[in-house]
């Protein structure tokens, strides 16, 4: 996460202090986020994304250099699934319960749609 914040901050030509001023956060907090010494919240991600004129999801996506390294080696579906589950757990860890409930409902709806499209008769629990 910190690498992505740093990458977008550098792309916009902002210093940590400049990002702090635009986001309403402290320069120390920005520094700690970029160096992985501080956890982020949904609100701080929204403030930073707004200051950098990017989507919150842009800050959550893997660093481009990491992405290139991963695509160089062919991953099996099981390996891909494990990576996604790990990333998802990390993202969900600090989310408020109402947000988690929302995402669970969305995933269940997606699963139900997939079941209907493929003709699978397995029921989805609610």
C-alpha cells in the first residue's frame, strides 16, 4: 500500500508535506503509511485518493513492478486463488462490519447469478 501511495504521490509531483496539506493528514502519518509503519483506514485512503486524484482502488492495486514479476511466471489457478484470498483478507481486516455485510451480500448475489447462468442447481445460503 505504501509503495502505491508513494508512486502516485511522485507521479503528481507532490512531497509528503504537499500530500499531507491536500489530504488534511499529517506529514508524519503519510510517511508512516508509505513505510508500512502505520495501518490505513477507509477514511484515510479516501482522503489520500482524493488528494492524488485517483480512485481508492488504484491505491489498493499491487505495485506495477510486483505485477510484472508475478506475470513472468505462470501461476496455476490454485496459486492465483490463494493470492486473491490473501489480498482480500488483508483488505477486509479493518473494514467496518456494515461494509463487510454489504460485500458478503454482493458475493452471494454474484454466486447466485453464476449458478443460474451455468445451470448449476446448488443453492446459495444467505
